[in-house]
C-alpha cells in the first residue's frame, strides 16, 4: 500500500518546480548565502553579549536570594535555639546538664557549648569547663545590644558565636552559643543550581573570608571575579559578596559561538547543493506519478487519498495543541468542529472504494466517512484530529454505515499519518469491508457472554488449571478474594499463593491427587477436602473435585477442570453435632443426677451410670428390674404412674397425642427411694415428653436428683432467717450489682426506712457521700480485693440525720467461687462515740478552761515543728505566766481564781487567730503556738503583735465578787528553728525567756536570747550554794552603829549580811541578795533576833530589808515568827524599811 505518494492535484507545483533555472539564479543564491552568513555572525555576537549580561544578572539575583535565605536561616536557627533554651530553663534544666545540650544539638548539630551572659557581658553560667573567650564575649555583647540575636565569629574563623536574648527580651541576659565553623554551611544551605555561582561570606570590617563558594583552585582565580553585590547581613557583623567571573563566562560562551558559525556556514552551502539535485528529483517524480496511478487504480483494496494540510493551520489558529485543548474547544465552541472537519478533504477514491461505499463521486464520501451519518454513527473525523494531536504514526478504527438496502455495513479503516507536516496534503486511507466477519464475531461474543454469565453465576469456585506449570488458566471467582485477601496481599504472596495458604497437613494428599490425576485420572473424578487459611487467620474447608480436560501426545493429562466448594459451615456443623453428642454423653455420665429415657413404647432404654453413685444399683440392674424396685413408698409415685398410663392409652391416637403435647410440658415428682445399703433418700424427678420434628412421640426423658442436701439447706435457711429477723443489728443483703434485695426489722429501727422502700435501691441513699467519697471508694476497693471490710462510717437516717455507725460488709461467694451477694450489718454507735469524745476531752483538754492541756499542746507543737522543718517555715512558741494571780487566789478563794482563769482563757483566744493554739499548762501558766510563717521577719512581727494584744487585754480589770482586780503577765517567746528544733529545747527556751521577763519587772514580753541560759544556770548554781551556805554557816553579820544627829549618842546598829564562799571568796551582796530574797529571810531574822538579848535595852538593832519586802505580808509574818522565837521582851521586832541601796550598802 503506498504511504506518502504525491497527489495528482499537486502536478502544477511539480511542473513549476521543474522549469529550467536561469543563469543568474546561482549568482543570486551565492550573494544571499554571504548576506545570511554576515547576519548570522552579527546575531551570534549580539547573542554572546546578551548571554553574558544575563549570566551577570543571574549572579546578582542569586546573591540577593542567598543573602535573604541566610538572613532567614539565621533568624530561624536563633528562634529554634531561643525556644529550646526557654523550655529547658522553665523545666528547671541548667546548661551544665547534658540533657539540656543534647536537645540543642539535635536542632544545632554544630553546637559545641553554651553560656549565659549578664547585661555587662560577664559569664554567669557555662557548659564548657574552661572557656577563654570572656573578653571576646564582652565585645560581642556590646554589638548585640538591642538585637534579639546576633551572629559573630573569631578572626581565625575557628569558632562561630550566636548571642540570643534570654526570655524574649524581658531581661537583659543573653545566651551565647559556641558553634563549629560548619554552622556557616548550615546557614548557607541552598538547593542545587544548574549554574555555578560565586560568592563569599566576609567579616564586615576586616573583609576576612569566612566561607566561599566555590573554593578557588589558587589565589589568582579569586581576583579575576567582579563584585556584583555587597550585602550586609542583619543581626551580625558579616556581609555577603556576590561575584561574577567574566573571563570564565567568555571562555564558556566562545566555543558555542564558533560552533554556531560553522553550522551556519554549513547550512548556507547545503541549499546550493539541494538546488542542484532538485532537477534530478523532479524527473524522477514524474515517473513515480505514472506508476502511482497504475497502482492506485489497479489495487484490489479500497483506497482514499485525503488532503489534511489545512488541519494544522486551523488547529494553531484555534490554539489547540493537545487532546485536552480539543475537548475544551468542543465544549466551549461546538461550531468549531465543523470547520476542523472541513479541513479533512477527500481528493480521490479508486473504483474499489466507490463501489464499496455505493457512491459515484469522491465528494459523496465525505459525509459518511468524515462527519458521519448521524450522532449514533459518527465518522472518523474526530478520531483523526485526536490522532494528529497525539502524534500517532498509524490509526486503525472501525465504523458502521447504512447501505442503500438498509443493512449495516462494517468497515475497517487504516490510516498512516506522515511524520512531516508537508506530507499531510496526501494521506492514504485504506478501507476494508468486515461485515461478514463482524457478524460472526458478534455471534461468538453473544455465545461467550451467555456461557460466561452461566459460569460466573455458579456459586462454587470453577477453575481450569495447567497440570505441568500449576498455573490457573481460568477461574470464575478469584480464589484469593474468596478467602478475603486484597489484591496487594495476593501480589505479595505471588502467583502460587494458594500453596502458601494450604494447610501443611493437606499438602501431601493434594500432591498425591495431582500425581494420580496426571497418570491415571483420565476418566476418573478425583475428590478431596483441603483447608486454606483465610484473611482472618481461620481455616476454611473446601470440597475439591477435579476431572481431566486435555491430554498430550503421551496420553498424559495436561489440563484439568475442577470445582472447589466451601464446606466450612457444613464441616463445622458436623463437628459441632459430634461434639454436642460427645458432650451430652460425657455430661450424662459425669453429673450426679440420674438420667434415663424411654422409647416410643415407654420401655426404658437408657439409664446413666450416675445411678450407681446415687442409689448403689448399676444401670444394667435398673434396666432389668425397673424403677418400681427402688421406690420406698408406692403412694408417692401415683402421679407418675397416672402420666405413664395416660400416655400408653393414646400412643396410637394422633389427635389425643397432639392434645397431650399441648397439655403436658414438664412434670416434677417428689418421692423417696431405697438405696442398695437400705438408706432412704428423697428424690426429685423431672420428666419431659420427647417429640420429633413431625410431632411424633419418641419417648420420655427424665432427670432424677438426690435432694438430701437441698432439704438440709432449706433447714439451715430457716434457721438463718430466724437469726436474720431477730438480730439487734441492722442487716441488709444486696445482689452482686449492689441493689438491696433484703433487710431485717432492725434496719427499719436504725435507718427509719421501711424494708419495702429500699428494695431494688442502691445503698448510696444511706451514706453521706459528699463528706466521705474517698472513704467509700476505699471500701469498694477493699471489697473487690479482700472480699470483706469492717469499720466506722457516717450514715444518714430517713429524716436526714447523720449518725456514726459500725459497719461490716462481706462478699458471699457461691460454690463455683462467683460473687453471689453482699451481706452488710451495721449498728448505731452514737452513744459510744459520745463517750469516746468525753474521754478524749478529759484526756486532752483542761477541764476548767476547755483549752488544750499539756499533752495535746505538745502533740500539736511536735506536728508544727515537723511541718515547719519540711516547709522551711518559722514557728512561734509563747509562754505566759500571770504575775499577781496567787494573792488573788489566796485571798478570794479558788472559785474566784477559777473564774479569772476562765476569763483569761477567753481573752487569750480573742488575741489569736482560729488556726493558732492556746493551752493551759497548769496553775496560772498558759502557752500559745502560732501558725508557721514563711520568713523570720513575719514570725517576729506576728509574735510582737500577739504579745502586745495580750498585754493590752490585761489592762481591763477582772471583776470578781463585785470588785476590780488588775493582773499583769510575763511572756517569753521562742522561735524555731532559731531557738531550737526539738520540742523540749524550744519549750525550755521559751520558759527561760518568760522568767527573764519577770526579772525585767513583769508585765512585758521577752524573746529568748542565748545568754539567758547561762544567766539562769548561774542563778541555779548560786541558789544551790546559798542553801549549802545556810547549812555550813558561811554567812556573817556586820553591825554598823547608828548615832544620834549630834553624833554623841548611840541610837542603834544596822545588821549587814555578808557571805564568804569557800571557792568564790567574798560574794558581792548585789549578786546573792536578790536570790536570797526569793529564797527566804530565815537565817537573817533568826540571827538578828537572837542577838537582841545581847544588846542593852536602850539600844536597838535595825535589820535591813528590801523595800519591796516590806509590802509582803508573808515576810512580815516570818520576821514576826523569828522575833517570837527569840523570846525578846522588847518591841524591837518592828522592822525598818529601807531602800535596797541603803539597806545593803
């Protein structure tokens, strides 16, 4: 078939091309070649300069983009480091911890160490053990001021620094990150470029190169580049220099320029050569035209010559270049299709084509072939256009036309599309009539579709398999999909996936069947059951049946046809039936109940072996002798005998049997049986009539049970019910879910609820959930873990009253160990709790003032000290003693003293907060414990305020028996941990401070000081030595004479006491006289009175007393007693009162 033969219509062009060339044509063509060469050279030079300028511009744009990218990378790295550092700081991490640096190195691989700088640039924290860059960091800190981050580096480029403002700018501290020089490469990371650009990263001041791309081969190369951009990088002391190598660009462009010149020269010479051969080709073309006409008309195939030269121009005019553009054009401009189809012109048809299409002229072929007869029968125009757009070399398609007789005509068209656009003016289209073949094909398709539908609708798996290769040639259902696997899973298992899924135990039997099928299974149907693993990892059973389908020359089977039927459910049903039968047989043989059955004629045909354990008789003995032999009292089985008699009468009466089936379901009989050992046991017999699916009577099925234990259990239940109803404690029983199922009368008496009101209710109605929710959860946990719980809990009555109760809950399990119920008992312990509260108050509270006593106070103080030690808080302890309580108590009596103490307790409570503790230690001594404070200053301030409020409250007089009395208080204050951490030490120091307040004149408060203990110890030693001094007579009296005013008459003598200590020597009176005052005056009084007898009656001896002792009645009484003991007849016993400075000097 001719492909690209020229059309006859192009003969005019051929004739014009074959005209003789004029002599001047060659000269003109030579001149034109020279002009073209000159223009080409000028264009290449211009193109060279433009290309060089574009490369320079690209270098400039790349340098700008690189500068922006590095600035963004620097900001991004700084922000990431800032976030990680803030996160580590907020979580309590420190730079010295490896975990803090590890998280930073994950984001910054080049990180070496990190340091924290204060606003002056000094290092306050550093992960590096020994850093030598403190001065450099101070200089860098000055540059970084005002910037959220700042990048810099050392002069030798061995270390890069990143300074990041801490906390997002809240404080003036900075983080300093030390990184390796590789960090610069991370900042300058960039995607791959098709052109190698030159740039350098420099120090802004010194222009020292930090990083360059590419690295120069020698120093001379780096100096040949021109600077196209010098861009400083923000937040750093760096700058980016973009370079352009002009010499290198010229050398790279010069070679293509020379090549283009040579190509242009060659292309200019080629037309001259082509013109020389043109004439020769024209002569050959005329000869080919004659041969083409003979072939065109003499071929036995219908041939059509088409002119599609205008199609390309029309497509370009419509801007249609792809198939998608063509589809959009048809949607937006449907009318344009007509213009495109008109560009497919039919120039010529041979006689075969005219006869095939039943037309007379070639113009009549355009409508059926190109445009189409109708929308249902389109032509080939659209498909030809699509083939041209797709660039297909060959187009084959089928169309259907309507003949003049009305019958369908199927044509097969083949078109070879030329490669050159100039050849589209003569495109050959061959046409073949395939009507007969199409009819046969459609008939075969219909038949194949019918049998395909038949095979596809077969529910079983039908397949054809090659025996040698084991490949499945055909399958109506994909076996892998039947097993639930997806296409990807089957593809992963391979072509022979079924061998992988086959049960290992069935592989051998399957291979045996295959071997037998290959050699001996010509007319034999082979069958086996195979198991395959499905998608859910379950084994599914298939009944496989195979028959030989094809044989080879050696009469060996080559193909087989088989059916695989899924019988998983049938196998499971059969196995379930066998298992059920086995289970029921095992059940009948293993349970203690006696099972028997009869046939349709009421003859006993089965008795379970358990009858031997129940009655002592074997099953064979019962079958031989019947049940009547073991009945103890025949009167008890009259009902059973009547049922047997009724059944026997209607066995052959279908209507009566139907009525019996409706009336009799399950019957129960109670009677006594005699065991083989002579004992009588009660038996419960349940019988049911057995019918088949058609309603026919098959016999009786009976179950007999020994109910001896049940009878005993019923007796025990009656006894338990009696105890349950008459118990004094409330009892309720719940089911496993917690719902109340039973309660006794005591429950109503205690809770106020009637039993009917709480049935099927949760016990939560009895509890105080809002106050003890956690405790109730603990009770449930104990019950779930240990099965029992007992303890105290608060409940509420029906009227809402809350009361304490002692509750015990026990989980009751059945014989199998499963939870059956909960039994709960509880009783009201309000009176017991009240007694316990009274005992508690008597043990821990003062009976007079109702304040905490010494025991409770020490317990609270101990707890407060432990809490303060854990929380690092300060505890204030105050000791208070009433200064003038004893005279009032002695003079007015204990009742008045008690009222004063009670009012004193009220005043003390008013001076402190509710969280503080006020306690009475005994007598007129009180202690105060203030709540811990977080600082010493706060504790001191609060202690002073409380002490001042107490002293101020005592300004108001106490009214006792209608008279006003004033008392003061001495307060000692100690603070923990300053004055002691132990309870005894702190109380001792507070007591010492209180006595120090008394020595300071009372009615004041004193804080404990360390020298107080030394003073107190010295006073105790002095008091002890004074007692021994009285016994060892270390005291002496010196008498100082007293004269009259004129100095001529002795009027008396003043006795002065002196103490000579064997170790201390002569002790000054100011040191021991105050101690002696507090211990008694007996020695001095007795000694002075005894000496009175030795003095003449007209002289007097004056004893020296302290001024404050003259007001003491007890001291006057003591002196008076001493005077009486001396038996002095004079009136000398009246004491003289002197000021202390006068009395003892």
